[in-house]
């Protein structure tokens, strides 16, 4: 018998994704102040764990909100 059922595993994964999204938004807010609603909305629409990780690392290393937005938009093709 598996330690976690498929339903439990999906719930854990969903929670991890939501937490990563909140971490990205909070990190960008702390570094650069308020972020545009459309950018926050776009972050919340991402369902790819590896893409969320890439965006999180990018949010740490970029120098400005504009740089983050450009980087985010250049990866938007991966969102579709």
C-alpha cells in the first residue's frame, strides 16, 4: 500500500505549487515594491513546477522589476 494515495499526492503537489507562487510574489514585492496585478495574475496561472522554480531563481537575481517582467514575458511561451 502506498504511503500517499494519488489524491493526497496531488493535494501535496497543488499546495507546493501555490506556496511557490506566493513565494515568488512576496519576493518580488519585497525587492521591488508593489507588482502589477497582471503580472501577479500571470504568476498565479502557472502550473509547471519547474517553470515556477526557474521564475523563483530569476526573481532572486534580477536587478529590477522591469528586468523581472521582461524575463517573465520571455518565458511566457512556456506557459501556453
